[in-house]
């Protein structure tokens, strides 16, 4: 039986929007929800990067176009974007650790949007995701990219887990998936 729920689909199809809506529905029904999502940063109508935004509202840079890496750090680049690994880890890792630490009585949802090339530059993040996926009482609601080019080991590991329900989001189905996603997350707590 599926315990964790992941959305996949092409960039811009609406995975993050669905994650945000599902989080709100779950929170409003009394389910403890924590986590983070990624959001485009635009300037003058042009995308210049991505931010990490925690569900509690803290925000920080994930990547920027052509920016330099932090001093003394190796450059982690995906296409035109330079990934700010320290900023990402500062926001994402505490959220994942909280999902583990507060898994006392009851259950909780940990939102991880997304597990992609930029995020996978962080070895502590990879370790924390694996740990969170194995934490009793925690249901992960996350997003992973569609496979293309070189496969990402953690993404393929998640895709092949027997306790993961995968939803393929398309422009045709994105407006109808929310109830199924919420039901699947709620049934994952058992």
C-alpha cells in the first residue's frame, strides 16, 4: 500500500500549485503539515531563478541566472542557473529534520517540492529525504521531475519504491487531481 505521494510531470504543468492546494486542504482538516516548495523568481517578465519557500513562510534563494557561487564554494550549475546550496540547506534541512523529530503520536505530512537536479547537489538533503521516507508516522508529499537525459539516482529510487503512489500531472488532468491526491495522502497514514 502506498504511504508517500509524489507528483511528476513536465516543468510548468502545475505540480507546485497542486502541492500547495493539497497542503492547505490537509492543514484545514487538522493534519500537521510542514515542508517547502520551490517558486520561480521573475524580474521584468523574465525568470531569473528559483527560491525555496517553507510552509511557514521563510524564503531564500535556491538558484539565480549566471550568479557566482558563494565565496569558497564549488560552482553547482544547472543550465544557466547557479545553485546556492548553503541557502537551500539552511531552509530545507531543518524542515526535514522536524518531520523526523516531531513524529510522536499521530501522523504528519512533510512536503518536499521538489527533488530535482538543483536540490540533489546537497548530499545532506539526499540523506535527509531517505531518512524522512523511512520515518514512521510521516507521509511525504513531494514532486519529482520526468526522467530525461541522465537519470537521477534518488529520483529513480523514489519512483521504484513500493510505498510510493505516483501521479502524472498533465494540463488535461491537473484541475481534477486534487481530491485524489488528498485522499491518497490521508490513506498513507495507516
